[in-house]
C-alpha cells in the first residue's frame, strides 16, 4: 500500500567533524527557531538496490538534476526487517519526494537468499510499485546508523543528526551480510529538511550555520568505503 502522498522538500546535508559537533549542537539549540526533540533516537537500516552496473550510483556521481534511489528501510534491530518500507526517493532540480510502500524481509527464514526474498517482496507490491521498481533489483549495501530528530517550534524545519554510520556489503552474495560492517569514519551528518514552500526559511537558517553544507550521499560513501578497502 502507498502510505505517503507526494510532497516535495529540500534536504541539505552538513558533514560535522567530531571536534565541531558540540559547536553545531549549541548553534541549533540556541537558534531563534527553537529546535526541540521531535522523536526518540533510533537506529535506521537501509538496503540500497541498484542495477547490476550501478546505474543509480553513477547518476549520483554525475550530479544530474533528475535521479532516484531505491531502498528498503527498517528501524531498530538490523536482523529484523519484517516491518519494512520500500522507498523510491526521487530528486528533481534540487527538490525531492518519496513514494513509500509496505514490504518485509524475513532474515530468519532457513536458507535466506536475496534473490528469493526480493522476488517475494516484488510480487506482493501493487502494479504501480512494480513499475516504479523497474531494474533496480540487485542488493548492493545496507547502511546502518543512529539518528536523533529535532524540529523547529513552528514545525517548518526538521533537523537530524546521524552517527555511527556503517556499510554492510551485499554484493555478490546469496545470503545477507548482517555482521561484517565497515565504519564510514568519525563524523556526524546533520541533515536539514523542509517542505518546498519554506525555501527562504531554510536559506536563512543555513546562513547562520557554523559549517557549510556539501553534497553527501550515504549510498555513494558506502560504496566508496568498499572500493577503497
């Protein structure tokens, strides 16, 4: 079932070295937008799917304005994806939106294999979701991290801090790799998000940030971490 209407938003990413983390946290807490905790912190797991030749990865590297990512996301225990979401994340001219469907992966099944698990997930989707999934049927990596959530007092602006980012290589495997992760490094990723109509408010917030935003893709960085081993 599609559980979320299309809603365009801006998403800006700010990599934060650990020696600057406290400074950035104080900046956000003291800002006149009065950020407060939005949700309890939790762990996030995302299985990124791509074509065999990594077409979605290449799209991101090229910086083309229209691109997408396909991932299956679940929360909490890395080994329990029975209540997961299939996400199609589209980006067009700086703005993005998600289309989300319910799905599941059962890692506890005897002789779990990616081919059968993804084929089952695909078969249980409505036809429009199957069409959107297209050719991204290869499991590439699982990215796992810890996320803290904040929101401004007017609820126009959302901020998250992602830490302990790890990559679990799934390429060339029948079974899921849930034990051999690689750290992406000692930093925290700040993400600032808002709906498209609040672009000016986002620009004003960024103008006061102690660090500059930059292009950052967890998917791209996870693949790079595997290539550079």
